[in-house]
C-alpha cells in the first residue's frame, strides 16, 4: 500500500460553489492528495477552496470537464502521483467506495478500475428510472464506438495507475471525454475492471447532470470526428 499522499484524487469543478465544500469534506481526512481544478467558474467556487488543504488549479475560462481532468492529471503526475482517482464535485460519489475501487489497481490486477451503478441491486435501485434508460443507451453507444461492453456508462468515478494515467491523454474537452477514455483503454490495451459504486442522486446533482439532448450532441460530435479524422 503506497502512502496515502501518493494517491491523488482529482476533482473538476465548474460553478460548484454551492456544494463544493460539503463534497470535499469527507476527502480531507483521508490523507489523499486532492487536486481541484476550477474550470473557469463564474460563481464562488474558487473562493470556497481558499481555506481547504487541497491543491488548487484554475482555468481562466471554462474549457469543459475533459480539459479539467487532463489539467489535474498532468498536475498530479508532475507532483509524483502513483495512483489517480476521478471524483465529481457535486457530491454524487462516496469516499467509502474509494478502497474498493482502488483495490484491483493497487494489487496490479488492473490498470484502470471503472465505477458501476449496475453491479449491485441496491445501487441500481438508487438510480432514477429515466437515468437508467439514458445510461443503458449510452452503454450501447460506447460499445459501438469503442468495442468495450460495460455495465455502466459515463460514470465519472475511476481509479488509474500512474502508467495508465500517463497513456490516457484527453483531447475531448467536454463530456465526450468519457467515451474517449474507453477508446484509449482499448487502444493502449490497458487492463480494466468494473467495481460497484453507489451514486447519490439529489435534486442538485440531477439538475447538473446530462440531459438526453446533451447526450445526443455528444454522440453526434464523436461520430463526426470518427468519420473525418
């Protein structure tokens, strides 16, 4: 087991000032290194970080979640990270799930561990029905685009080894980065597993989450880039 400080939890944040401190509070006592990227927020997100024991990075304007993750990854690798976790700023993810997510990567059994809401009945039942339909459609789309069949799609909770984080370089700035990660897992022949995770759905997180038409825009963007690249 590496020192907790060598495990970097990276948190992209855009206009999350309302919930950011509450989302980060459970992480602060873990000993993990926390990197928060304020992705050009126009609210008080940056000020909320001022008194917290986290690494702070700020984009001068909004670039998108994919870009924020890449900025945080580059920062963490430069700072000596041995393992990297992706963690949302809106309070959906649970600190209690981190050890289980990390376990196969720490043991060298996988290069990447992907969180899934569909491996345990209790976790599945916590997902609103409309969101289940959207996610299952996204599973099919991901398979068509990447060749990887997963039980869940666009779950932002992930664990990566240092070697995997060095190989996965995100160029999709927006939400399409989630499919790009899977494409690169396949391209680089990285070993991956899914691990059960519980997502907390609140009125706030559901409002901030992807809508159907936004997901459709992501699909069209990925298909266009595949055709013309």
